[in-house]
């Protein structure tokens, strides 16, 4: 999974005209935040990123939400492989693929350091370090500003590590060079609401190579790809992720091939301030009761204190009991996501 992370802070808007916007680091990548993004898997024939320029208007109210992914921001040194990324101070954890993406964040820039995931390369490679920090963003950033970004890495190991002992060694390399340009600003409508946004166009080229080393023969190229990259992200004031991301097919008709929209955000780990969801007992040793005051399905996600997703369950009833006897003693974070995408976050103590 590629991670093209982007910040979101705009200037105040006038009552009648969308003002020119500037991105700063005021609300970018704060530990303790979590947010939900939705993906449309039904097709994108009606999606159009529109024209560049000031004062634009985009209507994506027809965006269909099919798959939801929760992402959390945690301190890098809290994560299982945080010690492998000493340059990073924050990490972004995606529950969809159990991946941590590591960043060096300051008031003037955001640099990508690498990523870690047990799902990468069939579980053998669990850490990928970029050859050098990638320039994801610099601050301030405003309309018509540009950023040159290069991402590259190389991973490898023995053939036995990858499940084929007949091969001596395997290595994979990846390089991507892109330009990020703030090419438009205006207003956008998506299912979760209306937002004033700055649009970031990302375009460039990616190159990947796959090589194997055979006994008595040496290194042989067995695969690879060179492709163009084109995407648009729409950034809104005070919201951490892009409110909409469109990945394009730059070869031919420039149609949309992937679309993801902002759903909701939760800042910090705190007790619920209302009675919409109750969990008890807490602390708990065996059965945990979850009671909600509204009908409809909900999702509960259990994270350990490092931000690692332990399990995900669907709740179909107003009151349900789930067993937590298998969990080790300690502190856990429960995210409960209702049918509207609202997140309720609770701290759970397992005895």
C-alpha cells in the first residue's frame, strides 16, 4: 500500500469568497489522533477532479462509502519497530494492512522515513527504510507552491527466506520522483460535509525492479515496471487527512482508478462524554459488555498501547458481550465506529 500522506490547515475564509489558503503545521500529525476514511469500490466514471485555479467548486456528494479504514497517529518510539527508525518522532498506523509509516515532523517540514509491516513481502521484510528522508511537505505551503519529492528503497534476502531455496538471493528496488503542486483552491462537497480546500496535484514517475541471483549464473532481472503517477488530494482546514483523494490513470484517458474520502476524526484518548456507548465492567477479566443506545451495526477495534490492532469485531445488537479472556493483562484502546462513521474511544484495563 502506498502512503502519500498530506497535511491540512487553511486560512480563515471570508463570508462570500473562498480566500487563498496556506498550509501550516498547526494541526499536522498529532499523537493520539485517529480518523476514519472510506473507499468507494463501485466505480469512478462520474468522478472528475476538475480544473486548476482559484475559486473552484467540486461536488462529490455521490461518493459511495463501501470500505472503512481507521488510522491512528502514535509516537514512533511506542511502536513495535520504532527503534529501527531513530529519525522518526511520529508514526501513522493503518488498521487495514497493519502498517506503520514513520515521519520526522517539525514546524517547517514533514519528511518520510520508512514503513514497517508484517504483511510486507509475505512477512519476511518487516521494515523498509527509505534511502534518504522524503520531502512530503514543507511549511508554509500556499497556492501555486511546489515540492520535489523522491522516494526510493531496496529490500532483499535469501531465496529460502522468500520460500524458494533454489534461488540464492532476491532483491527488489523501488524509486519514485514526483512533483507536488498546490494547483487549485475552493469548496468541496462529500458525504461527510462541505469543506473549503486546497488541492494538491501529485505527478511523476515510479520505477520498480525485481532481481534474483542464481547459483553459477549471478543476478538476473526477472521483472519490473515503469509507470506514471498522478493523483489529487483535497486538504481542509483543521482536518488531518485529505477530505478526498483521487488516484488517476495518467496513461490515456486520465480516469479515476481509486477514490478515498474523509469520514470522521477523534482527537486524543478520552472517556466518552455522553451515554451513547457504555462498556462494563472496566477493569475486566473475562466478559465485556458493550451497550449502545442506538440501533444499527457498529464496528469495534481493539488496539494495544503501542497502537497495534489486535482484533476487529462487528456489533449487530444494542447490547452484546464479548470475551476478552484471551488478552494479556494491560491497557487497551477500544474504537467503536457507528454506522455514521462517528468514533467513540475508550480505555480498557484487562486484569
